[in-house]
């Protein structure tokens, strides 16, 4: 069996293949019940088994590793993989070293923490890390990981696709950098700080470092980095983010070397990107920013999402679309889009009915990701199980391998006891939707109108900020205010509601092709080189829509006025709302029929040649302008203004782009997309996310789809139609 990644497809023995996986943890299920769980996975329609292979469970008290079941039959990894193969399932191997999965120390044996204390990070002010993260590049840690990977390779190598076995891909580690991010604990071990200093001295002159606030003397460097003063924090935030991203990429390269040594390097190598929180996907691009260098352009690599949104709302659907567009833009044309933890189940993760996910959500999310060209989905977690007792003592408050008590996977479609749970029918239906479309979905590509949302990875390098720094708080606040999704995070949902089929473009990639219109949500911080590239695009006939503010400074808080200078704009003092103050804007000129609305902030703009679109209601000072530049146009909205779908359609239309897909009669909450196969077959995707029925007629590229026939969708349903 041959597995390849070509033209954003997985190809199995040369044919496009849609990977439909379900996650089952063999080590949590009694061995006599393995076959029954795998049979349920086959019954659900999956064609692939995904599983963590946790180091913490397989390593024994004497340091030996049991992968054959000599200590406990549930540790016979090869037997589990063989049972999957007998059922025609391929296998996605996830051997860590970190696995998370609610395992003790996130899947890392606690022995490493005592045997190698130097791997334990310290962060700001030298404080110990509050999570189980380690210094990924510590030599002792890497030596231990190599040993683990070589042991895993003994089991998986003869079962790899290259050897005629079922193992088709290997995930390297899991959610790299996530623990550091969520705890705001950058890795500042002595080794890491020394490496950071070496990098800075190799890339910057001593005078430049001193001007940025770095100490010149080596003995002062560690204290300055761990406890920076206000003069250094701006540069340190940027430089440290750059250093850590390079470190993650180096770590992944080393892991790939271990995997290759273990005989699995010819399989697709997967990177699981983390980032959703509190039911929102808008933080997910932080994970993309952290890990992009670890996967982008690396032969044989691709990345996947890890998302937990619960019940899918219109806002959630729009966010999910946006972040997967960003993830796709962060890759190269060869690398397929995947979701390595595709949320399945009831949402009752605590087993206390504290949260329940609408069962239609998993089906709607499946339809949405397929419409965006996803080639692999791993329904996580498919089957629950039991956290067995670990005979080794530990200080984390539990004597089990897992941290959820005896039972694990309360929310899973298959319960810890192996019965079909409440979420099993919807999971079967969602996998069935994908399986029924697989013949086309394995190769179709989404069609986009001639616009894209701009993705600036460095805008999302905000995971680490020195506590108590006023300047850092201001810079991060300005970055997070409108990045990506625009003011009020309205851009993705309003674009979709207006009928635009959009993707994304990485504005830091000089090779990325810019569409006619780039839509960019941004505050006042944007790199000078990105401003200059966008200006060149507009001057040559392109279009640009800026939503949020006029960028005038870079990420180091230095002047960056390419936009202002080229467009003849002079920004005034920022006007903010607050207690008893309600700054408002009045649409004017081409938008004069719209009503005044209150905002949280606006920036007045003096101009030389623009057409006013928005003015401050009490002063008539413009804060929204349409400006000619060269052969193109720029629209700048320097205000916390979220244009509704009809208004956004008008703004975009004035910039020369109209939606190719028009839905007449649509109520809010109807997602639409089109895809095309390499053979030219086209498909219309309609997903009714909200709770009211939809009756619409559809026009595509100016021609009615199926004449005057209405498309009817019940609440919380979706359809796919062949349209040519």
C-alpha cells in the first residue's frame, strides 16, 4: 500500500482518498473488548483507526517499555493494530511524546522530571512552569524521546503502509507549544536563554541589541530576558516569539529524524495545531502562528486542526470557516487540509451534564469542513474507556494513569462501558455524510470569489507577554482587537452571510498570490513591508479593504506609515467610548441611506483625495474613506464598525468584487459554498446552521441553478447538490 500527499490530496495507491478516522484508546479498554470497539468503528462507517500511543502508560517502573503486553495485555500495541487491519481499517499513529488525552503529565513519564530536572522550564521572573511542559530541545529529553520512538518503531515499522501494513501516517508530538501558551510560560531554561542569546548575537549587531534594551554583558542576559524592563518588552515579545517558533520547527525536524530512524519516515508526518478556547475558534490562529514553520513546505508533512466548539452556531460556523481558511493559507499547494481532533460526542466531558452539544452539530461541522476541502477527519473521542491504576507513586493527586477518575470519555459516542451512547447516531450520520461524498470530496476543491481575508501570522504571536508590563498589554490589546476577524469579530460571519465564497492569503508569504481584493482586519499595528506589498498590489490594479484602523506603527511600536503616506492620510487622536460616552458614526456619501450607530472607538482621518463613507456623528470628521491609488482603490474603515451583510456587499461591490453565489430568500444562518473536482464536476453546498427552515433560489455566476426551483432545508440540516 502506498500513501502520498499530492495536490492537497491523500492518495492511496495512486487514487484520491478521504481519511475518515475515529479515535479509540486501546490502553483504556480491556483487551477482550477491543474487537467490539473496532466493530463499532466499522459500523459507524470509518475507514481509519486513530489512537494515542502513550509513553507514560507503556513505560514500566523499572524504565523498560512494554509494547507487547508482557505486563498487561492491554499494552500489546501490535495486536491492536492487527485487529484494525483485519477489519480493513488503516491506522493513524499518534505516539507523542506528549499526547495530552487527560493523561498524567500529559503522557510523559514522571521519571523524566526527576531524572532530568534540567528539562523543567522556568518562565517569567524565573518562576517554575505550572504545567507539565518541558524544554523540547534539552538533550536529555531528546535522548529519551529517541529511545521511545525507536521502541515504537519496532512495532509499527513492519505494520507501516510501506511494508504492506495499515499504518498510513504518524503524528509528531501533540499540540506543540500549547502548554507554554495557555500558562504564559515561555521556555526560559538556562539552555534556552543561552540559545536565544546566541541567535540574537548571530542576527543583530551589538549596537542594535543595546538600542532595543538588551544587555551587552552575558552575565546580565538571563535576568534581563526573564524579568524585562519596559524598555525591552516590545522587542523581547517579538524576538522571543521568533526564537520559539524556530525552536519548535527544530524540534519537529529532530522528531522526524527519530521517526525516520525508526523506519516510519516515508509515511505522512502530521502536526496537530491547537487553539480553540471557551467555545470560540478565534484564538486558533495562535497555534497556526506557533507551528507554521514546523510544517509549511516540509516534504511529507501536513497540519491539522484540533477544535472544540460545542454546539455549532452561526458565529461558530463562520469562525470555523475562517480559521480553516487560515490553516490552508499557512500551507503550500501540496499539503492537504485535515482535522486531527474533530470534536465528537455529547459535550458532557465532566459526566455531570454541565454541558450538552446539540447532536446536529457534528454533522453540520462535517459538511462545513468537507466544503473547505478537508481530506482527513478524526472523530475525537470515538470511544471512552477506563483509566487503570498506575502502581508507581506520583504527586499529582491520583493513582491512575488518567486525570478524569476511573472513567474516561464520558461524552464519547461509544461509552466507557462499550455501549452506543446518545451521540452514536449523529456520529454515524456525520461519518456517513463524508463516506457518501468521498468519491468526490477526496479531490474536489473549494471555489472562491476574487477576494481573500488577509492572514498575518505575526499578529497572532501574542501567547507570551510579560506580566505587569503596561506597554506589552497595550501592544497585545491592539493586536487582538481586530486581527483577522475585524472589529467585533464580525468579518467572517458577515462575509459568508453576504454570499462571498472566500479563502485566506498569508500576507507574510512573498510567494502567495493575492486575489483582486484583500480584506484585512487590523488595528494600528502592521509591519511596514506588508503595507508596502499591499500598496504595490493596489497600485497595479488590486483592491484593499481595511477594517479596524489605519496601521501607523509596526510590531515593535515603531512608526510604520507606508499606508498613511501613500494614501495621503493623517490620523487624528483615537476616540474611545467609555462610561457615559458613546462615540457614534454616520454613514455618508455612497452609504448615506444607512443609519447612525454607536461604536467603541474611531480614528478621525484627514485626507487629500478620499471619498468619505463614515464620519464622526458629532464632528463630521471622516473615519471611513474610499481612496484611489494607482490603478486600484483602498477602502479604510478606521472605526469599530461591523458592516452588516448588505452593507458589506455594497462596500466590496464598490471595490469591484461581487459574490458569484446569490441566495434569494435566505434567512440568517445559511452557509453556502461550491466545490469543483479536477474532472469539472461542480457541487453546491447549503448548510442551515440555525433553527428556522430555509427556502431559497440560487444563482451562480449570473445563471439560475435549477431554474426557479427552490432549495428547501429544514432547521439544522445540510445538503450537497450536483450543479454541473
